[in-house]
C-alpha cells in the first residue's frame, strides 16, 4: 500500500447520494471525470475485472463465443432499423472530418445481425451465440449514483441466432440460467421480473432486478402466485363491460370552485344523494408525446381519480416516444383546455387523442370535467357518451392491487436493473435479411435474442448490497484482494518481517494479499481496512511476538487471535 496508487477520503463526495457511490469514491476505487464518466483506479479495476471474468466464464459455459465490436459505429445500420431516430437524445452522435455522421454504440443488435449475415450462409452453422464485454455509451438524461448509471459503462451483451422458435427458446433459457449462475456467484439478491421491451422491440423480455431501496425500478410481486413484473410491464386487468341500458342520463352540474379531485368529491358528497369516492371520478391528465424527430402531440390520459399517473409507466407505454406534462404555455396555446375541468368530450371535439385506463370499460359511469370553468358532468358513460381512442397503461400500480394473473394481490419493492434478456424475434434479421440456406434448400430467416448484463453497474450493486456504516465489504468472489494484512507498527522490524512472511504464506495458499506497510497510525490503518472492504483483515501486531495474529472477518465483524501457523487453515474454514 505504500506504493499503491490510492488515496482514501475522509469525507463523502458532495455530489454523492447513494452509499455505494460515496464509498467507492471515498475508498479510492473510482474517480469522476465528467457527469456519468468515471476513471477506474487500481482497486476498482480489479473488482471490475473479476466481475467481467465471472460473466465471461458463464457465457463460455453456454457456448458463447467472445468477440469485440467497435464502439464507434456508422449510422446506416441504425437507420435501417429505425433506431437512429428512435434512440433520440440518448445516442451519442458525432461527425467525422468528412462530415459523415457516426454514433457511439448504446447496444449492438444491428451489428451482430449484419456480422452473422456476412459470415454464415448455411443452416449447418447454426445456432450461434456471440458476446462481447465492451464499453457502451448512452447520453442518459440523469446520470446518477456514480457508476450505477453512467454515460460510459461496461456491458456484456450477447446475441443468439437460431433457425426456429424451439432453438430460440432454448437459447433464451440458456441465457436465463447463465444469468442466474452469474448473480448467484456474485452473491446478489435479485428477482426476475416480466419487463417491457421498449425500443429494443421483440416479443418477450425479462429483467433481473437487484433488490435495493436506491433502485430506480419499481417491481411488484404476488406472493401467492409467484407473479413478478416491473411496474412498467404490469397489464391492468380490465373488468368486464357492463350493460348501458337503464343508466341515468349524463347531467352537467355547476360545481363551483372544484378544480381538484378532492374538492370535486367533496362537492359531490354534499350535493348528490349517493356516496362518491375519488374512484368514481375520471381524472384527465394532459401530456405531450414526442416521437423522436417529430413535433409533440397532445394526448389526454383518463384515469380513475383515486390514482396518480405514473410517468414511468406512461413513458413505457409510449416508447420510444418521450412524455411530458403540459406546461402553462401549452395550456395558454390551447384555450379549450380548461384546467381542472377537462372532459373527454371537449378533448375529442378538438381532435385530441384521448386514452383511458383499462378500468374505464363500456358501461362505467364517471364524474368528470365538462370543459367549462366550474362545471362537471355526472354519469358520463363510457361507450355511450364518449368513446375513448384506446386504453393506456398509465395509472400507478399500488400495493394491494389485484395481480394480473387473478391469483392474489400485489406488493411492491424497488430494484436496480442488472440484466435484461430479450426474445427479439425477427425485427433485426428482417431489417438486414439475415437468411441462411435451410436443410431443404429454401432460405431460413434467423431468429435473434439479445441479452445484457451491466458489468460496471454490478460493482456498485454489490457494494450497495454488502456495505455497512464503516465501508465496503466485498464477497470473496470479486474482492480486489482476498486478505488485507496490516502491519500495526512499521517501525518494528520484527513485525515488518513477520507480516512479509504471513503475506507470503497467504499467497502460497492461492490468495491475493494487500499489505498495509504505510507509515501511518494503527487507527488510520484499521479504518482504511474497513473502508476498503477486503473479506479478511489480518493484523500483525503485538501478539506476533508470541506467534499470534488477529483475524477480522469484514462481513460479520468477528475477531479472533490465531496462531500464525493456523492462519491459512482458519481462513480456509471460512470459505
Ligand atoms: P435502465 O432501465 O437502467 O436504463 P436499460 O433497460 O436501458 O437500463 P438495457 O438496454 O437493458 O438497459 O441494458 C442492459 C444492461 O446494461 C442493464 O440491465 C443494466 O444492467 C446495464 N445498463 C444500462 N444502462 C446503464 C447505465 N447507464 N450505466 C450502467 N449500466 C447500465
Ligand atoms: Mg433494460
């Protein structure tokens, strides 16, 4: 350590909010260069390389072949699949000296499809799985939490190519199992959830979410059935349509000053001779939907008034378009939008697309805006008084909601996405006509899968799940060093020599050793050892004169005096 390129910091970095970010910076694992762009220092790089190696071994074990594509890419293949536009501002774009536009790859489906097309021509070559561990670039809107959400980050991405559905299913299953082995070896607590495929396209996808309160993803589980999904992928069970005949007429009421759901419900309970809850009202939320490269379109979103619109769910419904709430200028430009009193009829009369929550089925009656200040309409019936332009998954999913499989209720938790597997179907192989000659002489269009693991993000995720108030605490599988040997007093030549011998014995046992031979106080050294987080800390101090060293187990805090000769056996017993 006296020569290691390492400086630990006493204070948390000012821009850090989540524990892994604070600790990885304080412990000298990474350093920020620009927002979402980080340098890996020696200790951090060792962890990153070990994560990479575990991922590599498990990819090799399912027959994956490692290759390496460039990060600097031409735009034409992305144009062929529409992703040059669909990726929108998330793609880093640049122009070369000849004026040719290029991109820094956010993910590489197009290029693997093209590569297989150019190299393979016969069914005999298939199936094939190719992968790379490579630096990706995404101009994230909100880079966050250090390496957890970077703009430059390391991903393992693999791609399978199969002749038929059965083969594609088998490739998907092999990846799913490989991911389970990877995350088990890394000791991560995670769940597999149904996910949306977004701009990636394809039929089905699942995400691996590490359980963490600082995660940006919310997922729900049904403990009774085992159903699990990212909230973005939850499909609201629609109740059956109800008969319209005999329902009371829609009547417009003067509701005075009732621009919010709460004031409206209050008014209704004072005025109508029935009990009304927020769930009886239809709240119409106005948004701008912007398809990349196109002008924004105003859309009305109708949800039961007891639910908020979940913007992440809404955005997932519109991907690759982005969604924003209307601002004051938009309202001013569209005077038919009477804030607080917007109703389906006014929207549709003015040509605004109106989408509703799946609970708004034909025959349901609503209290909603009448498009005039101070007026609402009671008993506006879907399928009679208004016909929505479609349904949309936008309403928040809440604990206690019915599970979409009808087998219980949902509970929610937060997670960090660590892996995502996609059954892509033929979106990309169609775009590039990736065909091989089949067994019967006819061309066969290949079926592609795409599978990603956030390799650099894993470093932060493991730190997040294993740290304590004193610092990092690495599992054996990816610790930068197996043992941290502390020389309590560098001025004592016996201790220095003894620590050298202890370190050599540990290395002979196959362990990697970080030796703290700095001229610093024991207190500083112990604090740093806890901050840096090697799984075992061995202190060569006063007891050494009688043949004893102190062994501290970082994760549990257990401390024991051990005879030098028993040290390796003691550590072995811990494994
Ligand atoms: P997120 O929803 O977190 O933005 P994503 O769905 O865009 O992720 P994918 O395209 O599925 O990500 O990428 C595969 C994996 O790469 C993700 O599961 C994640 O672990 C990792 N990853 C994605 N974006 C980043 C990033 N900005 N920084 C670090 N890792 C990332
Ligand atoms: Mg994803």
